[in-house]
């Protein structure tokens, strides 16, 4: 099988051309697979990361609200902070639902999502119980302070009345009148 130089050149060119077509086809399929992978990452991973970050932000904002709440000693300020806490709780629930929707199609994250939901529920259950107790304590403190102020005012008035009575007690008729008044009561 002696081939002429021309046929050898054409044969070599045909082999190189065939290899080029195969390489081109494999490259196009590879680029297509990379494009599909990037699209999957951008349609699944990025929104999941955004939802996770939003959930994390709402938990941190809740923590900040709790720190501010437990640092105040005034019921009016505490009510304002409690309203902010309630807003953060609503945001947290919305973000948790968004993350659950993102992870719905990924069964490998089901256990992690379940633990996250349990931990999140425990955080807010404990927080709400603590806040309710703290607000009740602040109410009692304010009421106690008001009563102490009234008691102090009553003491001042009683002392003033006692001085007035002492001044009047120097007169014998006034002493008899006061004794009669006290015994009638």
C-alpha cells in the first residue's frame, strides 16, 4: 500500500481536520455544561445565600433589640424596643420561610433546615418569655416607685400636721378638743 505524497498529505489533513472537529465538539459540550452549572449556581445557590444572610441579619437585629431592652429601666422605652423586637420577629419568620423554600429542592439540607427551625423557635420562645417577664418587672418597679413617692409625700404631710398639732397642743382647750375627737373615732 504505497500511497503517493499527495494522498498522504490529504490523509494527514483529513485526520487533523477530524480531530479538530471532535475537539471542537467536546469543547462546545464542556462550555455548555459549565454554562448550565453556572446557571444552576446562580439560580439556586445565590438566592439561598441571600435568604440565609437575611435570616442571620434578623437574628442579630433581634439580639441587639434584646440587649437594648434589658439595658433599659423605663417601661416607655422598653415598649418601644419591644415593638422593634416584634418587627424583627416578623422579619425573621419571613426570612426563615424564604430559606425553607430555597432549600425545598435540596434534600441534603433537610436535616440542617429542621435543626435551624427548632433552634430559631427556641430562641424566640425563650426571648418572648423573658421579655414578658422583664416588662412585668418594669411595671412593678414603676408602680413601686410611684407608691414610694406617694408614701414619702404622705410622710411629709404627716410630719407637717404633727408640727401643727404640737403648736396647737400648748393650749389646754385645744388638747381637750383633740382628745375628744380622737376618742370619737
